[in-house]
């Protein structure tokens, strides 16, 4: 009886492995379709004779051989989301913050600034001081005028203040609907191109919104909650 039990277990393992592989393959296809649908709004994708793809920007007609290069172009040129740079404290070279520590170590042979309490590395010395004050000393100098909550960073205070205001500055270009938060606009825009990235792990049904998936699981698969 024991060998039969082992064979059954092996068959179940193979079945589960096959199910997981199928699920991963489905998710992979879904992500690829989502990228293609999103790109249709901002570029033209053309398949060449050799099977390769070219991506032509609908805004300026520039053409790129790879999707990643087109996306960088659109982000930096048209959305103006350029990475901020700071000069190296030794040679003055302009670098993005995440490259500064590596630049110090590889080019100048200097160790990256690090916190003496937890060992976390940073790009600049002032970041070590700020980190020590906020995370190890608990300093919070930014206070909300409406509810007296305090924050360690000004950007966190600004995000909190938006909760008290009814300003909706993020507007959908397709239907005009406005939102208070950028991530809500991003999720809404996906409804126009039907990008269904929220997938049920039980039956692989896909949904545009996360709350739609939650409702589906609650209604169809209550045992999975």
C-alpha cells in the first residue's frame, strides 16, 4: 500500500506543478496583452519583415527598436518625468541619487555614507543625518494645521493634507472624470483599455479593478477567503 500512496502523491505533485505552470503562463500572456493595450494609446507598434517590432511615438513620430527605450523617451520627453541629479561630492559629476553610492565606491574608492546604528547605505551624507533623526530618534517636525498629526517628511504632510481637501487635480483625458489621487486615476484609465490585471487564483477569471476581484471571490469562492 505504501508504494501506491507514494505514486499518488507524485501524481498530485505533478498535477499541482502543471496547474501552477499554466497559471504562470496565463498571467504572463495577460501582462503582455496589458502592455500592448497601454502602448496603443501612446504609440504605434509595427512588426517588421524580420519579425522584430518598432515603436513609433504618436506625439512626435520618433521610432524606437525596443519597447523600453520608447517608454523612457515618452516618460522623460513628453511626461517631463526626468530623473533628478545631484553633483558628486568629489568630482562634481551629475548623477541620479541611486547611482551616487556606486560611483563613490567604483570611481573614487570611497565607501558609501552609511548609518552607524543600522548600517543602511545612502548616496549622500545629509541623507544619513536625516535618516538617523527620523528613524532612530523619531523626530517629526511637520505638523498638520487641521488635525495636529505630525510627520517626519514634508512630502508625507502634503499627502496627508490632501485628505482634508476636496481638490481633484488628476483628470482623465478620455472621459474627464477627476480624482484626488494619481493611483486612482491610473486604475480608472485601465477601464478604458480593459486591462484586466487582477486575476482570481482559483478560476483565473480576470478583472480590471481589485474590488471587482474581491467581490467575485466573495461571491464565487467564499471558501478561499
